[in-house]
C-alpha cells in the first residue's frame, strides 16, 4: 500500500511512499502527515472467532504493508507481555448498554502499549535491516513517553529522546520515565505544557539544520508520537476486536451498529475508530469525550478550532490536557482533501484558528459528537461506578457523560478505558474516600486495600528504583540537550 500526504506534495518529494518509509521518516510535505492512499475493506464474517493476535495479523495483512510476515508476527507476539496474552483487551459490561474496553493491561498500564509495543519492534527491525541508526523523538502528556521508552529500551540502532511537561504528569507517569536507565534513552522534562513539547518535536522534525547535525553523526530522525502512522495502524485493531467480542457474546448481531466513546487528547485513539468505521466497522457515531481542555468539543459542535485566548488547564485527567490535537488533520484530509486541509492547517498556524463551512461541519458531525466533563463530574462518576463494583480512572470517567448525553438511539456503546487506576491514584482516592493531598504511594496502598486488588508489580517497583533521568530545561534549551545526548 502507498501512503500520501495530508497537505499535498512539495516539489522534489515523492508523491507516494511505502509504509516503511512513512514510519521511518514521518515528516510529510508542508509539515503534514502521511495517510494511506486507500483503506482496506473489512470482511467481518471471516474475522469472527480470531483471538487478538490472529486478528491483528489479518488486519495488518489487509493493509498490504511492506513489512515481512516474520517481523509482523514477532511484533504481535509482544502482546504476550500483557496480563492475559490470550485476551489483552478485556471488554467489561458495566450496565445500561455500556461496555468498557480495557486497553491498559500492558507493561506501562496505559493504552499506548497497544500500539507502541509492536510498533517499536517493527521500526527497530527496519533500522537493523537497513543498517541505519535512528533518533526517535517523542513528546508525551504522560502515557506515550513510558510506553515508548519501554518498547525501545536497549533495542539496536535506536536512540530515544522523550519530552514531558515537568509537573504536568502524575507522579507514577513521571517515575515511569525518570527511572528508565537504558543507555539509548534520554528523558527531558520541559518547563512548559504538552503542546510546547509537541510543537518542539514537530519543529525539529521539519528543521533542516537539525537534520544536518544528525546526518554528520550518521543518524536519521523519526518520531513515536501518533503523527507517525505506525502508531495509528495498530490503533484500528482494538476497535474491531471489541466489536467482534460483542458479536461473539451474542450481545449484538454481526452488522448491527454500535457507538464508540473515546477519551480524546491528541485524537489518535479516535482516529483509529474513524478509520475502522471507514473500513466497514458498523459504527453509528464516534463520541469524543474531553476534559476541561474542551477544544475538541467546541470544534465538533461549532466547526471552529481556535487556540485564541486558550491556555492548557491542568486537570485530573492530565493525559488529555492538550489543545493541539495532531490527528484531527487526518480526519480533515479524509473528509475534505489535501488542498482544504493545507488551507485549514495554515490558518491554524498563522491565525491560531480556523472555521469549517456549514457543509463541512455537517460532514464532520456525520461521524462525531462531543461533550466534556469537569473534574468534579469525573470524581462523581468514579465514586458511583465503584459502588456498582467497577473501578475506573479519571480519563475513563469522561466517557460516562458522553454515554448519557450523546446517544440518539438505544445502541450498544463501547467506551475505551485508556489507563489503569494506578496511574492516577491520588485522584481516585479523592473520589472514593474524599481524601486529598496524599502521595501516589500512599494512595495506591489505600485503594488496593479498599478495593481488595493488588498493585501491579510494574507500578509497585517504581518506588524502589533510582532516578536516572534528572534533566529539566526551558523549551529553548531542548535542542542542545538532544545534541549533547547523541
């Protein structure tokens, strides 16, 4: 399959590239993104009864990507590192037609493992095959960083630099990053927001001077954020799997429509659902659940995407504390084409906002509806569902309001749980017991006793590890720190 560019093609660049090229060099023309030239169509009948790894392999083969079956099988086998290799994505019925798809049972206890575990194997295998060395950049709001560091740790031909907003993640997320001691890993805390980190990443990906500096050291540049389609391709799979699980249980008939609800920050998870819908998965509509950084709610409701007068609000769901949602661009391309996408993205960069036409807004709303929840609403939902026997994290809690307010028909609704309770335990304890100001470690222990569930060893062990990554710098010093590292 060939990949094309969301903002059209610059003179002197190839008009289309293979998957391997798109993930090794994800910076497309005019600062855009790579997308598939077409999407394969699903034969859901043939996919029934497959376990997760079998399903993943079949869907990846349908994309006809230039990666060997051997590499794909090795990449998919990394789901064996999840709690239950036979069912890495449990689907839990929580009542009222709502099913929670738990995406957090991997090594770092967040949904980013679903894509980054296999993606890391694919990318590093390509680097070795080509005898090339790569610097992988990643900006994180809290979950992408730990998952990227975990998947690339000590892999040959790869160095990783991870940028995170200092003070803008949970303590557990921070510890997952700063205790990493792989020689090929560098973690940099920045004095700024996730948007600052992501903007820096995109700037470096586009910088000819930075690339020349790397070339002098015989190093090529790539990225692990969801600007890289290597992430997105794996994020289509669990949407299809969760639907087929409902069919297998007899909750729905094959072909029956469902809603899906996605807690959204950078929009990669939602984009995976959108692509699955385009491939033929019977999704009536995708509900976008946001926190008080509700730029996506405004956009999907009004058609205006505006950064003017906005600043990132720190919330109890910090992985969604984002205003610049990169993957919205891929949806714009799918609905309106490259010329219009380039125009809109240039307006956002130059004027800090853009406005869809009424016709364009209606097209967008054919696929998406959106609502946002406040911290207090999320705390209340966590408490309510715990009393019913289900423990969820603060990001998952944003799904509940969307489920209650956005359904137009009594269809089943698959909502995605993007992180385990352990990642945000002080907020969970506040919801359950009304206790605030407690450390992560103390909160973990209290919730473990209260809910009678063990703390996973991946989280428990963090508090015994030494801090290996201590760098915190202002944004202008990031490039120097990276060059010093390599």
